[in-house]
């Protein structure tokens, strides 16, 4: 009985923000291409059928990744 309950909680669909899984990365990569191509945030959100807020989260994530990459290239 306890094992079944553990399996239930392991396999249930969680609500809220998703982890950076394949679907998340696919939308993020599409965001990068579209954003660098000059599309607006609203257009990208409609294209991917996600909220505008989600697109802004992708932008913040991308900015953080870019900043971390820049920091790696700084030599002392």
C-alpha cells in the first residue's frame, strides 16, 4: 500500500512551473531564435502558445546564462 502511494506521488503531474525538460528547452530555443530574429515578446508568446510572462522568464534565463558565460571568459 505504501509503495503504491509513493509511486502515485512520483508519477503525478505537478502544477506550476515546469523543470527545464525537453518541452521547456524546445520553447526556450525557439524563443532565442525568434528574439534574435527581431520578433516581439507578444508575437513569440502567441507563436508558442504560452503567456507573455513565461517569455519574459525565458529572457531573464537567457540573460543569466549569457552573463555567466561572459564571467567565465574574464581572465585575471
